C-alpha cells in the first residue's frame, strides 16, 4: 500500500527493524512492509492489527524491506540471506506481507527464512491476489474503487466528460495507473481517460492547472517524476490540489483534508483488525482452509472542498460520510466564550471583593485614625492633668511646709519658751507643778523638732537654697541616723547642675526609694549614683536587701513608686525597677536635660 497519513511523519529506514521483544510463552507475528519506512497507511494498518491482537498473547514485530525502491532478483536474494541470518534462532509462526511487493517476496522466500511459517497476505490486488488465492493462502485483499469513485464524480458533476489520472514515472506508479485505467475502462462510453503520468514535476503541475472545464482528476500515486526525483504523497498532494483547476478525488481516507473532494475508501485500520481476526483463525486451526475476508469501502467527502466546488450535501449518495464540517460560530467558540465569561465573572467577583475590602479598610482606617486621635488627645489630657496634679501637690506641700515651719513651728517654739519661763517662776524644784511643766517643755521641744522634720520632708529647703547634691547629702545623713543603714552618694565628675524641675524629680525618687528601703528591704547598704551622658541625666538607687518577686500580685509597685513613675514620664523620662528575691532592688531613672515637659 502507498496510502499516507498526513498526521504521521516517519523517517525511512533502510532494512531496519522496529521489534517488540516477545514475552515468555508468547507468540509473535512479523509484518513485512514493502517500503523502507513506515508510511501513514502502513502505520494505520499496524495500529489496527495491534488493536485486534491486544487481548491475546500475540505480539507484533515489524520488518521493512524497501523492495519497491530496490527491485531485482539479486537484491531480493541478498535480502533473503540477510533475513535468514537475522532470524536464524527465532521462530516466527506467522508472517504478514503488506502490499504486493512484500507479498511476492514472501511467496518466494518466506519458508526458506522461517521454516513452517504461515503467510497471511494483506493489502494485495491484481495478479498477485489471484496467485495467492489459487495457492489457498489466507489473504485480506486491497480494494480500490476507481470506477465507483468516477461514478460518484459523474453524479456530483454531470457535465464531466474526462477523467485525468495523476501518476508518477516509477514502476509501481505505472502499475497502479494500469489498475486504475482497467477499473475505469467500462465507463469509456461516458468519459475519456486522460493519463497525466510520467512527467517532470513542473510539467505535471502545469497540466493539472489547465485541465478542461469538463474534467475531474483522480490522484493515483506520484512517488517519482520523469527526472527520477522521489516524492512523498502527503507532501505533493496538497500542492496538486491547491493548483488544480478542477475537482480532485483520491482513493484513501488519510488524504481527506489535503484539498481532495473525496472518494471511496478502505480504512487501513479496519483492514488491520480484519487481519488480526485471520491471524487468530490460523493460529487456532492451522489445518482449516483460509477464511474469506470481505473488505468494505466507504464513501467520504471533505465539507470544505464541497463548498469550494459548490456541491450541496443534499446531492451526496445516501450513507456518505462528510468530514471537516465547519461548526456554527457559536459552536466553534462555545468553550472559548464560556471560558471568557467565566474568567470575566471571576475577575469581576475578585474586583468587587477588592473594592468592598478597600471600602471596609478605609472605613476601619478612618475609625482607627479617629480612635487614635481621641486616644492621643485623652493621653495628652491625662498627662497634662497628671502634671498639673503633681505641680499642685508640690505647691500644696510647699505651702503646708511653710505653714508648719513659719507659723505652727514658731508657735510651738513660743509655747516651749513660755513653759520654761513659768517653770523658772517656781523656785522649789521638788514642787510637782514644776516637774509637770518640765515634761510639757520637753514634749513641746520634741514637737517643734518633729514639725521641722515634717516640714523638710514636705519641702526640702536645702534643695531650694543649696541645690540637689547638698539636699541629697543631707537626706542621706538623716536617713542613716534614723535607720542605721549606710548610704553612699556617688556623683560623676562631669556632673552639672540641672533645672529645678529635674532636681525636684530626682530628689523625690531618691526620697521614696530610701523610704521603701527602710520599710521593706532589710538592707545594710544603699548606693545612690548620679551621672550625665548624651543630654540625659541618670540616677540609680541600689540596695543589698531581700528584694521581691516582681511577678507577685502582692508586690506590685506601691502608690509612691507609681506616683514617681508618672512624675518621671511627665518630664519625658523613664523609671525602671529591677529586683529579684534575695538580690536587692535597683531603681533607675533617666531624664532628658533639654526643655522640661513639666507644666
């Protein structure tokens, strides 16, 4: 067979074998191809054969002979010797020669190469078909419906009076042309036969492009032109169909879609499946006569070419198959439209969701900004209020301390002096009244000292008149006398005086820290350190007392330290309390020395 399938392009391989390795206990059949390469028609046949044998343990092997291109008895004998050496240790029960050249070769040499082999001939016609049938060998014949194709062309084109048969110059081209002329000969009273054969390729194209108006063309085979150039049917047929000025018919289904109108076709794949059925019969019942195979053909047309030549499908014979119909636009692009609509819908949903999300985000951002502004305003208000409270408290402390020192303290001192004067007016030292006056004098003196101390606690005069360092030294001395705990004041060499607000804050921190040490720490030593660095003043108050667990709820910062923390924050500083059970306590204060934030 020379039918080519445009969907497959296989490189010709001279004397090469594409072999499936048979499994253990499995039988193999060997397909002998007439050509050197696997043509599309041969590929379709082999695919059908494999499909028919796939449910069994029979495996298909392939061998290309290339007999058509290298004809001659010497070549055939050399090929037979080569195959004998290749398969000398292989048992091949069935050989399937495909096409007339392979069938002739197998008839001569197959039993020499593979003893006891059974031959199942496929795709043969003409004299070789009669010879094989006379020998009683199994055969699946090739059917070419040239006459029926011409009769169909006469039905579709009633004015036809000439049939041009396109063929090449090779021996097999001439053989096929002879078969076509013989098949069409009974229609000689209706049409004249015009062989367009054995021409040079340009001359053939010129003839095809200038056919008479009453002609149709049939592509037979064109494998070689008069100059000896070889051609491949799937390559040349589209060029011929494109340039032909009259309808072109073909004999193989694989040629539909190359520009041909149509024709009667035998499906190679179906022929392969029929051959598989014959193989089963031969393997199961070797002694029975060969089965008769009825090969059917089907009338097929190309819808595109029918429109080109203005042929209505209603004029086609009943049962015709029309291929390559163009679907309506909505059918051709249905899935594209659906996919586009789906993509647009998804994108629209995504865009809508993004717009809703953006609107919600903007609303939330606006609410957050408003909340932040309110919180900031509330925070500023609280800080302002805290600063005012601290200032008011310091002012009230100053007023109370001044009243205690200047008014109540003086009056208590005057009372003590008056009691002393009255006491001296009683000369008798043993008089009980004088003793009572003496006790009252001592109590008033102690009360005066307590008032003076309380006044200093409320508002240290030394801080106002002598500065921070002297006020801290005085407070350290008083603390040591009161508690017996050693206090050391360390001042950095680079220390410089600070503003009154910073000095008051640092003094209050130290005062509260010493009070806590005396009350809770059980310490032996306390160190107060002062320093300045990078525009900040630092003070550390550390003791060696018992410390406390900072995570315990009962030991949270007391009201005094909370008040100090707020005082430090008002000035833009930080207060940090570091402690651990049994490791003492360290209070660290850092304040900026720039403009004070205090009200």
